C-alpha cells in the first residue's frame, strides 16, 4: 500500500492488542511493513494474520524482558524486510493493586522489568539495527502513561516505571541523535483496551456514555494513539526528538477542576 511510510519497516512490542494493535494498524495504513511482538505466540499469530489484510505484517513471540529474545525479534524483522526504520514500545502491565507500604518486591520487579527494562532493551536493539542498516531517518517511540505525570493510587511500580520511561526517551534521544535517530514518548490517558476493561463501565468503554475525566467527553481508543505515533515516526518529523506527547483527551489539562466547577461568564 502506497503512503507516507511506504518502504519503512517497523517493529512494535505489545502489538497484538490494545494500543500496540492500534499503532500497527495506523502504520500499515500508511504503507509500512510491520512486525508485532508479544509474549503469547497464539495471540501474536492471530493478530498478525488479521493485520495482513492491511499490509505486510508478521508476528513474533518475544519476552521483552529477555535481551536475547529482543535481539532475535529485531534481527528477524531485518531479515524479513531488509531493514529497520521504526521501533515502538507498547508493552506494559499495571500489576496488582497495593499501597506502597505493602507493595511486594517481586511485583515491583515484574512491572518494572516489562514496562521499563523492556523499553530499554527494544530501544537499544532497534537503535543498533538502525545504525547497522544505515537507516537515514530512524524513529523510536516509547509508550508511557499520564500516570507518569499524575500518580494513580496503589500503582506505585506502574507510576514509577512509566515516569522513568520519559527519562529513558530523553536519554536515548541524546545518544542516538548523531545517528539520525529520534526518540520520543507518548503518554496516553484512559484508552479502551483489555487492560482498562475491568476498571470502567461498559457503556463508557463503548462510548455510549460520556467520560467525565476528559474534556472531549469520551474515552480514548487505540487508533487515537496510533494516529499520534504515525505522525511522530513520519520521515518529515526529523526535528521532533526527546519530547513527551500527552494524548489524553484533555484529562491532565482539567485534572485540578472539581466536578461541580462552572466556568465564569461575562456580565
């Protein structure tokens, strides 16, 4: 499919569902070839088969906390399509709910390993592959969360790992700039995915009822994040690096306003 990303190759972790799936669809519609990675082999195979209807897509089982598997996934993408131009880290877990006073160390290690270490490992492996391939406009995007900016109760590891991703994105942007590779982060607000399905009413998730936490009046969908990512990885976005893009329907903009607030009107 011809488009602004024609000839570009992307690897997307957590790409079998949710935000990662939305990102994959947006890139495929713009002409990119996409390799999605996830821990479940059945899930990633099924998703890649469905994505093939939009363009060239492949699926690989990969645990992003294991460096050899991440390097193998990146190498497989290069072998399949001849190059690597884009890496988008969408994997993530909340973990179980505990106060910081009771938070288990094992739980902390798992959440930080998947959310933060996984982004580091994929960014590192993808960046090296881009340099070796001679990519002229490499793009790396790390997906964090608005919880990196405003903490969610009983999610200390999630909050901390997502905040650290912002520092990781900035550091990678500086290190990779000499190679023509940019790195940015996207901080989504509430998005209707399997991860959030247990936290909100079905009518809100399906956008049949308004969502009061956003000024847009609706919850986000994976395509909202996918469209933002597609712009960031466009070849024309070469001056955009080390930035954090908050895509939350105005959630953080209005976070300090009480629910009964009414704006002042002129006399």
